[in-house]
C-alpha cells in the first residue's frame, strides 16, 4: 500500500519544528501535526535580561550584609565553600495545622520586609509586554505559514495512532501514513503528590508566565525546585524585587553536577538574598486565611505564591501508543540508542524521552532520529560532546563527564582535574564578573572527558570544549591557544595550561633533566 509521507512528525515543540524544517530541506515529504510551540522559556529569558539590567544599574532589593557576603564569595576557592548557607542555620521545628498555623519560625522573617515597591521603577506589566514582544517575533519566525511555504504539510488538531489496517496517525478524520513517525510532543510539569498542594493552589513551569501576565507580581515566593528552570526563575524573581525561598530535596541545588560548582552557585544565590533549603522534602501545603504555608522539613514557611518545578512528564496519553506497541514510563518514553521506541517505525526526540528540557539537546536528537528514519538505521546518540547550560547569573555550563563520573568510569589515577578561577581573567575583572570557575576533566594522555564552567560567557565557552571533545582534540592544543586579550576565552587557556604543570610536577626525571639542561646552558653561555 502506498504511503503519504516519508515522515509524519507529531508535536509542536521546537524540536518538532526543527525536524520538519530539516526533513523538508533534505527533500522528504513531511507532515507536522499540532505545530504550536510553547515559548515559556523565552518569556523567562526576556524577563531575566530585564532583571540583569536592573541588577547592574544598582536597583535591587535591599538585603542585610550583602556587600560583606559578596566580598567573601568573590575570593573564590575555599572561601566559597565555607559560606554559611541558610539551610545550615538552626530553625525551630513545627508542623502545619489545617485550621491554625504554628508560630512563625524565628528564622523565617515575614518576607514582605525584603520587598520594596519604590525600588521597582519599571512596571511589571511593561516587563511582560517586553517579553511578549520577543515571543511574538519568534512566533513569526517559526510560524506554520513559513513551514507550509517550504513544503511541510501543516495540520492543526489532536490525533492518535491506529494499527489497523496499517500503522497510521488519525487526525481530523484523516489517516496519515508514513514510512516512519517522529514524536516530538514535549513534556509538561510532573506535579509531586504533596498533601494539600492541589487544594491550596500553585503555579507550574507551564502556566507561570500566563498567570503573571494577568496580575501583579506576588511579593513572596516558595519554589519547590530541582530542575534548571527552578534556579533561573528563582534568581529572576529575586532580582525583580521578590523574596524567594528555593526548596530542593537533593543534597545540592541540582543533581548530577559537580559538587564544587553547585556550592559556588548556591552561594551566589544566597548572596543575592535567595533562601536555599537543600535536602529538604516538602510534606504538606495549606492555605490559612489569605496566605499559603508549606511544611519544608522542620520549617513552616509563609508565602504568597508557590511554584512547582520538580520535573517533567511526557505528553503522550492521548496518542493511543499502547495500541501500536509503544511503551513509556511516568517520566519518559522508552527508546533505544537509535531513538526508536518499542515500535521501531516510531521515533522520539526531545524531553518526551526524559532528561532536562534543553533545546540544543532536543535538536541533536531530532537530527539523529531523522537520519535513522529517512535513511539507514545506523546512527546512535552520543551525548559526550553535547553541552547544556543553566541560564543563571553567572551561567552554569557543562559538557561530558564530571569529575565523579570520570573517576567511576576510568582508573582514578588516570583522571586529572584542571581548574582555574575567573578572578584571574582580565575581562572578568574589567566587567566586574569575577565570580566563577572553570574545571576540565582530562585523562593523563590529554584526552578531554568533560568540563564544567560557572561564570560569565560560560554558555559560549563550553561550545569550544564540546568541539574539542567531539573532534578528539587534546588539552595541550587548548593550552596553546592565543585568545584575544582581554576576553573570557583566557580562562580556557589558563585552565588547560594546568595540565602541563601537573604533568611536569609528576615527572621527576623530566624535572631533573630540565634542571641539568638549563644549568649547562647557563655555564656554556659564560
């Protein structure tokens, strides 16, 4: 039986749009179903930009002893690790009652005291209008009309798979048949089962910006976090004048990142007045009078609004996947390393298969899935050289293995850790952005296994390391860079030069040879 398309792409994520554009440029016949893109992350980036401008203009909420704490943090190194975190402070215990709150903990001052309206010269609605204009521009660039003009059959509507008489996707009373299918439906927030959360009300990553656009910005926030967006939004809200408490159940503000990087980033958040509670489970939520209260560990916290940002779950329930033999779990679709689902004619990419919601990672997966779906099924995903970033201030970027992962995978004695602080970089000093560190994880033969960068321009610098890993460029070649001076790229050269130092320090014979050689040269010149 003849088929209608080379590939049918289901889902309005950016990865779906990217896949449709790429496939049609290759000459394939393509259908894209549900082409509506969620631009929530762009709202965040635009608002974050405004908050950063406000921060550097000297307009920010007053916080006690901020200058003193900031100076301590800027020293870097061991000074940051000794910073007294909020979750280490003693606090009274308490539990929430359905009818009457416990006494407010002494360590939790009413958050309204840190919010000053006269320090917000730009109206909140004006900020949202700016963000909307950015989103509108992107929507125009990614409009279905542009795809249709390029030859993509754009179909609006929800549909589902059917297996009889042949594998097809049914939408708007049409049966779309294709050689293969690609799921790029994205994900939605996974809401934890917390007593009282549903009854009390909350915001999530899917509706925070549409909700804020309809009303004024709440003053006091509790963010139940654990994903990159929770850190980004916490910092943005704080810089816009809100009091923010970030509650995370993990030992660090993000799992799977370098512990030293996590400690430095947490210290930066706390310097800015964000209260961070790690290893703190949220057990219950209550609305008492006109306030919301949450029980986080042994602390009862009063707040105006709650944001839940703990994880995502795939948008697949309406697709009738069980009928066509596609398996999925609560947080991800099941795929192999070729990005095939358990039905090998159906591929998937993006956060629908789990992991953090990073556009560049989703686009990489879309490229691999398309190569396999349109040509020969031989391409496999390899995330070793795919970077990702948390758009905090300073930015956190990572690629490849962390120190812990590398030492678990390789002989510990073969793994070298090279690191350098941003305070030694001229560009960082000039721009007063000295907070940060660059860490390279390499083998003793110079092979780069991974990198973690916290600092200004980290989102750009990490791309060079990713290229070096993908092309198997040794660390000695990074050490031979001659970057523009002053520029943030100096941090890569300075960090890579640590490899030469460590190799020399560990080679006694070479040290003795060099000492004898230069001694001979000095005497010979005489």
